[in-house]
């Protein structure tokens, strides 16, 4: 078995900016904050997006105050919507993208669930969502994503319980572990779904089959941690955390490019909360699925939940940010 360590999520659920019309840089809004250096309403092109749909500050997103872009991931929704023959870049395409993106995140999680070998009802749900995403654009625009999350959530919960059974893990769901000292922690089989792990010290932690659905890992220190078989870990969660070459990441995910390739010196920072973000206001990275318990935000995460640091993709191509290539 392997949780997120599976190879279950293929290319169809990976951002491919080369085949996307820059949808996340236009369709989604963001709000000036620690993660975005400016405001941008939905449907308006980002001022850093070139005519060729490349990001002119791609190489320096974090330094430029656009960490939210560097963390975001569309889970392949961008190229899928761009490829729809009946749509051209404009309000309708943007609206379809805003629905397709969270549905693709659910597909990612369900595919991971299925890959554990304990998928249960995951397969029929995947088929249903795939049909929905391939279906009529007008119908897709009207999809109630919250209702879908409500259907998917129990399936993931069931898979999690089956996979973690017998491992003796604890139940730390929704726990406030901001800045917690969990170095070398034995967290195997523990459910941390929706937990606030902002700036937590997880160096060397054993997260074998730990359920990380919707856990907020912003600035968490993952150096030396074993995440190979962590459940429901997503790329945005990794992108928001700090690790290095000693961090074991699931095979289905990409090691963030801002992580040093070897072992790195201590860089544990003050907890995010100390920088003015009360934990109750924190956005659960990876919780764009709304399944971790603390998100469920109507204002989506990612290039969606942009008022908060959340998911902006680390590209599968090894470049920072899934966003547009440098202009
Ligand atoms: S990735 Fe897109 S939204 Fe972010 S700064 Fe670059 S062009 Fe703007």
C-alpha cells in the first residue's frame, strides 16, 4: 500500500502550464496579504502575466511577495479547461475553471484513496466526477462543489481508517499545533486532518500512513521527515512547507524547488501566528478540498483562496510555481 506515495495520480492531474491559457492568473482573484503583493479581482489578468501567458516574475515569485502563486496547484484543471473546444478565454471559461479546479483536487484525493488498495467507493466517485468535468459547460458551471466535498469526505475518512488500522496512531484532527515541537515525533497512523501545523517542528518525524488531509503545513519544518506513505498529502501542502533533500516525499508528488537538495542548516522560524495570523484565520493548505475540516471555504484556496497563503503550484517541470513560465 502506499498513500500519497502511490503513483496513482497520473499526468492528467498535474498542472501543465504549457497547455493552459494562463487561467489561474486571470480567472482567480487574490487579495493583498502576506502571500500576494497586490489585489486582483477574478477575471482580470494579473499585471505580471505577459501576452504569451507567461509569468514575468516566475523566477522570483516568493521574493516578489507572491508566495501564494508559488504554492498553488491547479491539479491539471487549467489544461483541461483550456482544451475544451467550445470555450475561448473569457468569463465562461473562467467560470468553468473555477469549478473544475476544486473538482480536480477531489479527483486527486480520490485517486490517492484508490491507490491505497482500500478505495471502497472511490472508483465510482472518480468516474462520476470525470463525467461531470467532461460534460456540458453550462451544467458544470452550476455544480455545487460543497455538495461534492460532502460526498467525497466520508469516503476518504473510511479509507483513512482502514489504512491506519492497527498502527496505534492518535487522533489529532483539527488540533492546534502551531509551532509545536514534534521533532522525531512518532506520528505513524495518526490522523492530523485539518490540524494546524503552521511552523511546527516536524524534523525527523515518522508520518508513515499519517492522514494529512487539509493539514496546514505552512512553514512547517519537514527536514528529515518521512512522508513517503502519508495519506492525502498534496503538492500545495508540500510547497508551503520547508524541507530539504533529507525529507522523504511521496512518489506522486514533486520535491519543491525551493527546498535545498541536500541536508540544510536549521532555519526554524517564528511561528506564523507570531507574524500576525491567528490560527483560527489560517487557511489550511491543501485544504482547498474543503475536506480537512477547517476550510470548506467558498472562496477557494489556491489561486483561488488567494487572500491567504495556500496553493500555488510547484510545477511538475521542476520550476517554481505552476504558473506561467518566465516571460
Ligand atoms: S504566477 Fe500568474 S498570478 Fe502569480 S504573479 Fe505570476 S502572472 Fe501573476
